[in-house]
C-alpha cells in the first residue's frame, strides 16, 4: 500500500481502519504488509538525548499537576488541572498504572 499526502492526496488511507480493511480482502491471508507513506518535508526529529530530556521535563510537569490536584481544594484550580492531566502530549508515554 502507498499513500502520498503531498503529491496525491486522494491516495491517502487511514492505517487504523482502511489499511486493515484492505488487508482483510486477502481471504487466504498475507505474510507481511508494508505501507509506504510520504511524511511532512519540514518534519524535525529529536536526538535520543533530546527525547530523554523532553520526557524528563514532561514527567516533572505531569507529576506536579498530579500533586497540585491532590492538595488543592479550589474548584477552578482543580478543574483546569483535571483538563491538563486528561489531555496532553505526555499521556501516550504513561503506563496503565497512571
């Protein structure tokens, strides 16, 4: 399968739904699947050290929010903390215990 978001937008497929349906059309199964997709040309990547540094900072802020939530009795503060804790870019890195 291939998707080219920048040259042929009509070729883009959703890997979580459409790709699964495409694979399911092969009634005898498949040995492997490859989805080649274009990526944003201006995409910037972080080094391993930068990723570790980002994760450490995000963990520190997230844990601070959790601590504030447990100690605060102000409804406005608690509401905003719950919103921040519930929707942030650090959540995918947490395990099931958090």
